[in-house]
C-alpha cells in the first residue's frame, strides 16, 4: 500500500507524503481521549468526502523558483485548474479506499493551455489526479501511522486540539521515465513523513494540516538520464514542507456550511537537481455546489 504522491518533474521533485497514526505511549486516560478524537475526526472526513463529490472549485497554483535566500528568482508560473473530488469507498479492491482530487487544466499564465503547456514537465499540469491528504484519517489507513496528543494551541484566535503524527512505513522511492520527454522522471515516495493536525475541539474537523520529511530522501535517476547529468546517479530532497488550511464555506439555496481547503503552501529544497528551490502557493476559490446526480465535463 503506497503513501505518497507521484510527480512528473524535470529531474527535480515535488514530494507529498500522507499519514496518520495510532496512539503512542501515554496515560490510559490520554490514550482513550486520543482514540476518540481520531475516531471522530475520521467520521468527519468520511462525511466530507461523501459531500464534497458534488463540489467544484477553481485551483490557482503559483510556482515560484527561489534563490539561495529563499527569495523569488525569476518569474512564477501560474496554473489554473478546475478541481473536483472522486471517492468510492465500496470499490472492490484489496487496498483501502482513498479519495482522489481530479484536475482539469484551464489556463497557464493567463492564457488558454497550449500543446507545450500540457507537455510541460512540471506540476500541476501533469497531475490529472492525486491522493487527498485527509485520506490518512480514514479508519482503514490510521493503522499505518503513530499519533500523539499535543498541548492545545491557538489558531485564528481560538483554542484548538493538536495531534502530531508520523508514518510507520520506511521511506522508499520508485522512479520511472516519462514517455516522450527525455528530461522528465516520475517518482513516488512511500513513508518518511511526519506532521501535525489542528482540529476543531467541538466538531473535530481538520482546520490545518502541516507535514514534512522525516529526513533526507534520495531520488535515484534512471541510468540513461544519469549519463546526461555528469554521471549523477541521484538527487536529494532536503526539505519538503507543506501546510494546508481549511475554513468554513457557506452555500445557499439550500443553506449549508462545509469546512473546505482554502489554501496550501509548499516549500521544496533539493540538492543536485535542475531546480533546487521552489515555493508553490495554491488557492482554492469559487466553490460551486451541484445538487443533481451528474454533470458534463468537457475533455
């Protein structure tokens, strides 16, 4: 069972691992509290996945290369896409159910996508779908992680619950070349992440999710590509920090309020790659709700 997000990159990588956990060494009362918190949070995620399949939003991604001081270096690439959620918990498979975010590319740098935009070796154009981070709170996946209850903290002016987590599976990387693109690789990382969840103390909905690497990750290069990169056999992901924020979004006719993702920030630092530092800022806006059972999506 994999825990990670496949990426298509120009011999660089964008890494996102996901995970949740079982209770660690704590007092009996603390362990019960944590188990209850995780169970209720998982129930809220199930409700969210079931409801969010009738939602569509606009995703705006700004990919900004950075200099050595982590300041902007050159122009950012801005990609707009339509997103929707797909989730089938009853799918007949041996793997636990995972929610997928489906993406339809709309604009690149303000213009309609051109052929080269679709073929561009960078995220998110190549990511037609990806695993939803909150899948880690599903009951079938929580056993792959270790949780610990931290002290409550303030978030947006109110006290919230805080849970730390780490994935229990060891880090591994699977790499493949992208057909038709000489300088692109696709890779998938399993394990090797740790993070923190901020939860609403009343509803147990996730309000913020932070995660990062547990250590350095070496991404091996295919032999053919390595020969063209001065013999380098791999590059190293030194840092991959991700923070996702969730807030209440209100719909009308009929009235309904859902806690949905509104922004995400990623900072990636690599050594030995063609793009050593990259900040990716994503905004999720213009949420729309469809009350009918189906709709037409243009290819």
